[in-house]
């Protein structure tokens, strides 16, 4: 994949492509961690309500 830098030159791409992938994966991880925390806290709240 050809990635253009600010001078519109084609950079080899491997490093930049993996950097983009890593950033996306980190965003996904953040999203899932947030969701997991919310689900866990909801479970805890409903658990305390039930018992």
C-alpha cells in the first residue's frame, strides 16, 4: 500500500501501514474495555439490587 506523506511522496508504507493498524486496534481495545467496564458495573449494580 502506498502512503503519501505531506510532500506527496510515496513512503514504503510498511511502517506507516502498521502504525495505522496499531492505532485502529488500540481504539477497538479502548472501546471494548469501556464496554466491558460498563457491563461489569451494571452487573454489580443489578447484583446489589437483587441481593
